[in-house]
C-alpha cells in the first residue's frame, strides 16, 4: 500500500511540472500574432516579419493601444533585441505608431506599401538608413522623427508633401534624396539634422516654417518653381550665401535667425521681382542683397529693410554668358565653360549659375580661357 506522503510528493511534482511549462507556452504564443485584418507577425532569430495582405492596424501609441509584439518582450525596456524588420510583399500600409516602441537596425519595405503612418518609426535609436519605394503615396507627419542613428534616407515615394517633422531631430542624418513629385516641404521636416548640402527638386513651390532649422546647412540650391519661403526656415544654419529664385513671391519672418540668434549670412541674390517680405524677414541682420535693377523693386522694400546693403545688378549676368566670348552649361553637376578670353569679374554682381551653386561638383574649363572671374566659384561648396 502506497504511503500518504508518497502520494503528496507525486502530486507536488506534478504541480511543479505544470507550472514550469506555463511560461514556455505563453512565450511561444507571444512570438506571433495579428497586426491587421489579414496581416500577421512573427519574431524569430532577431527578425520581426510582417506578412499577409492588406493594411496593418493603426495604433494610438499608448500603453493600452499598441502592437501586440510589445507584449512579446520586444520593447527596449523589456530587453528587446530586434535586428531587423522585414515587411513582406502584400502588406499595403505601415500603421500609425507601428514601430515607435521598438528599436531595430534595418527595415525592408516592399513596393506594395502605399502608406506610412503617423510616428510609424518615431524614436528608433538604431535604424541607420531607410529606402522608401515609389509605391508609397503618403508619409504622415513625424514618421521618422528622432531616429537618431539614421544617416541616410532615400525617398523614392511619389508624394507631393514631405509632412511636418518627417525627419525632424534625426541628428545623424546627413544625406537625403527627395522625390521629383514633391511640391511642399512641411514645417520642421528636415530640422535638427546633420545635412550640410541639399538640392531641392524642381516642382517644389513651398518650404514651410522651420524646415531646416538648427541644421549645419551650408549650401542649398532652391528650385526655379519655388514661390513661398516660410518663417525661420534657415534659422540656426550655416548658410553664408543663397540665391532666391525669380518666382518667389513671399518670404516669412526671421528666415535666417530668430531674435536670440546670429547668422553667418553674407549675401542674398534675388533673381526676379521683389517678393513680399515679412516686416521681420531679416530682423537684426546686416548683409548684402543683390537684386536685378530692371525688375520691379519698389522703394518701400529698401525703406522697410534699410539695415540691408541693397545692390542692383544688370540682368544680363544671369544668361548663359560668363564673359564676352564665353558661355556656360550645367548638367549633372558638371559646369562647362566654353570659349575664349577672360571671364567676367563678379564683384558686386551675381554669377550666372548662382541659383544652382549647390549642384556644382566639377568644373570643365576651355583651355582658351585667360582669366577666371572674381567670385566666380565663391559658394560652390560641393566642388571636388
């Protein structure tokens, strides 16, 4: 006959075995789940894979409303160690706040995705680069805000607006490629980055307030299509020279420096008629501004901004001539100067390639050129 204490020991061992298995079962369930009506996720070997079809859910990004992978220990506070996120073809959206609670080194976005949600990657401290496919037609505001390790972004998306704060506070971001479908750069979209030089694509008509604020920008090529420059766009940058295209009709307040800042700006060259200038457009600054003497520049501009050194120039300097017998062309960053004799001295007048200085990385000059003009390549910071 079995003794009572033997039965008790057996029961206790069975109970211990049952409870020891529970965490394993729970963990296995947590390593996969649902993230859309027909979208699912799984996590294995450091890779979070999103698969299925259609849209992901949108989340509020709160403790009570976030993706279920947060409960699988992927959150940094729980020791989560995610190497990569792979979104498989068939998924059509990246939901609001989808990955704002986890860190990972890389992301693969397929060409079936059309939408990237609000704060979708906000605060990722590991993501180093991103390539956004042409299929994407909408990137919501703050999508990559505070991705502090990101150094490059290739935006092939067919978007018309780079929404507010899209790459704001991506403090390591030094290279960004913008799509040629873009018409608007939103407020603070590229603020507080490490971008030093950028070419804004043709087609952009509006740059909203604070767009490049607090970035070490030294060179920017503005497109001929640009019409509006918002408040504080270049506040806290290192721009010394800039060319304002001829179609610009409005310039906002304190575009180079806020009230408590200084600016290294030295030269501003206008290529067209006088734009509407906010009363505080150049508040507290002193620099030289060149304007075409045969364009429409009312005296009120000079009176209202009398702290600026206004210098007229002859319109002829902005054609394809750079000397009596010299012409120039600029294609794919290569400035070619052809002809004979001396180049014009650009002392107090704008160089004819002024609006595209930021594009120039190479100069090919005819051997028959006898003199390189004063200030000819001043401000061409990308020359190699």
